[in-house]
C-alpha cells in the first residue's frame, strides 16, 4: 500500500511538473515578437536585457523570467509638414503618409524591446511621428526646390534613408513613404509648372519644324549620294587595293602604339583614382561647412536683421503720423488766418462801398456838377476848418507886451495895430487850406489876391486883394487882415 502511494505521488508530481512546463512554454505567432526578460543567459551588465523571438517558441522560467509580446501590425502616420525651409530658404508644404512597424531584424528587435515594450499603439505612433517630422525638415533643407518638385524618387529615397536610420534606434522600420503633394506659399512651384508647360509646347513646335526640314534635307542628300556613289564606284575599287596595303602597315603600328598607350593609361588611371578619392573627401567636407555657414547666416538674419527691419518700419510709421498731424494743425491755422483776413476784407469793402454810394448821392444831389458837389463837401467841413484855425491862436499865452509907440504910423496905424495884424497874418489863410485840397470857396467867403475878377459883379472887376463889402470877406472891421497870395 505504501508502495502504491509512493508511485501515485510520483505520478502526480510528474504530471504537475509537466503541466508547469507546458504552461510556461510560449509560442510566438508570426505577427508578433516574443520578448523574454528577467534573468536570461548572456545578460548582465554589458549583455542583453531581453531576448526577442520572431516565430518559434521559448520556455519562460517561472519566478526569474517573464514575457510580453510586441505587435508587428503596420502603423500608418499622417505627416502634415508645413512651412519647411528648402535649400533656397523657400517654405514648402509636404503632406505625406508614412507606414512604419516594429522591425524583425536581429539587433533592432532588441532596441524595440528596450524602448517600446509596454507602450500602446498611439504612443508608438507619436514617437515615430516626432522622429519623422525632424528628419523631413533636415532632408528638405538640403535639397533645392526644383529637385524636390521634379525628382520625387530622389526625395523619397533621401527621406527613407534619413528616417530609417533614426527609426532603427528605437526598433522601428520604415515600410512605405507616400508624398501626397508639394506646394509652396510663394507660388514658386506653380511658376515652375507653367514654365515647363510653355517650354514643352515650344519644344514640340521646334521638333515639328525640324522634322519637316530634315525630310527635305534627307531627300536632297539621298539624291546627291546616289550620284556620288555611281561616279565614285570605279575609283573606289582601285583605291581599295592600295588602301588595304596601307591599312595592314598602319594596323601593325597602331597595335604597338595601343599596347604602349594601355600601359600608360593604367598607370595614370591608378594615380587619377587616388587623386579623385582625395578630391571627393575634400568636397564632402566643403559641402558640410557650406551648409553649416548657411544655417548660421539664416539664424543671424532672423535674430538681427528681421527685428531691425520691424523697428525701422515702426519709426517710419510714427514719423509719418507726426508729420501728418503737424500738416493738419498748420492747415487749420492757415484756414483760420485766411477766414479772418477774408472777413476784414469784406468789412473794408462794405465801408468803401457805402462811401462810394454816399459820394454818388452827393453828386446826384448837386445835379451832376462835380464842382458843386466838392463845394457841398467843403461847406460841410468849414466849421471844423474854422475851429482849427481859431484853436491855433487860442492857446497862445502872452504874459506881457511892451510897446514903444510914438503914435504916428503909416496908413494911420500905430505899432500896436501892426503887431496884432502881423500875428494874425502868420496863421494859414482859409483859402489856402481849401486850395490845397483843390476846393474853391464861394466869393461870399472872400477872395485872395490874384484871383480872376468875377464878371458877374456889376460888370466891374474888383481890385486885387479887395473883397466885397468892407474888404474883409464881410466880416466886421478889425476881425482879420487881408492876405496876399504867396508864390
């Protein structure tokens, strides 16, 4: 009985061991990569951190090992690349679609296990998208826009080579690249297309004309050759015999010369190949330095020149605004001054117009006689003239006059009378004042010596210097002397 129990226990232990082994034996499907990690053979500080299996199966030790799967399903990624700078610093848009997947290449699978194990599909997609964006900008910056537009195969090849290297670092591989369209913001590619279409049309027209010309020329040449061949057939037969002999001798010389030339070319080719290798090496270094210089130039331009241009435009705009404000202020001041002057001119014009109307009415009142009108105006001013003449002596202050007079004088006048008469005579006479303004006073106000006699006064001329009445212009005797005109 104990023996049976021992056999039964051994069988159960064997079954449990087999079941445990069966449950830890993992098979890898074809669309996945089995990653076994933990304590593995070949691991350690400088060894592998995991083992990857594509197909087949592996035993996963319990406790010390574990496993996960990496999906090999292709991952489509849409890249909406906009504003990428080409070699001529022209910004282009290159929308494209990339298809990537986890690589099954030995060595690259381990990179995927180290960097993407446990990541979800969207996370892997974002990681690949960032890598592709950066590499596409770098590749487009090294190609001219004409080459990008015309040679799509080269563009895809450059992108594939650049992106593939970076994707392998994280365990991915590039499956497919599809460039949808290439456009630019400045319209340069459209202009290239129009130029190419126009060139193709012109080339087609030229080819048609050339074919027509070639046909005519060919026909003429065929006729000419026919005549030449017939004429030279006989001469060629004789010449052929002599030429054959010369050809044999020349062939021997050419053979010897060719052998020597072959040896020389072999030696020269070896030297040229060495020199060309050095030249290509130097050219590659020069290209790299030129690209770096262009990048530094673009950076300096963006950091220095562009802000300076913006500041210059701002200063110009402010200066123009200030100048426009000053012009408007000055224009307003000028308009105000002009309005004031126009108002003053209108007022002066109104005054002069009213005076002219008054003078016209005076002349009309005088019956159209200008002299009578002048007399009316002078008569109107006569009180003020007499008042001015009286004021001339009204303020004279004579404190004391001492006259030594014998009492006998010419014409019965003594010295005192002559003194007063002379003082009054020193005043400007009234007729002189009116004569200076071309106005002749009427005779009832008196006349001056030398005036023409008035024929209407009883037909007799009055003696010079004597007025009607008492000789003093009708004024009482002693009111003023009679004045002689002065020349």
